[in-house]
């Protein structure tokens, strides 16, 4: 994999983890939440796997089919695209 792609995936994965953890925190304390659109865009740009694992570990949005189906699909598409890029 090309180095710039690794950097992009790392940055978006880190962002995905931070946004997911903050959204869980905000949900518990009835604060302003992260929009689902923002979470999905972060996943699309490379944070899908990190976001999925984070959601499973902290049990956040695991009851939402939209996330539990959407994130694995995004991850699979990204993996296939990476194979073609390599």
C-alpha cells in the first residue's frame, strides 16, 4: 500500500475513534451529538474499521442496523479498492 494512503487511513481512523467515543460520552450526558452523516463520512474516508471496532468495544450504536451493516460494507469496499490500487 502506498505510504500516503496509510497516513490517510491512520488519520481518519484516529478521528473515527475520537468521534465515536465523544458521541457515546455526549449521549450519556445529553449533550450535542455528532451527526450520523459526519460519522459515516469519516468512515468513508478511511475510518470505517476503527469506527466499527470502537462501536463494538464501547457498545455504541450497536443496535443501529444502519451502522452494523453499513460499516462492514464500507470496510469491504475499501479493502477491494485497496487491492486494485496496489
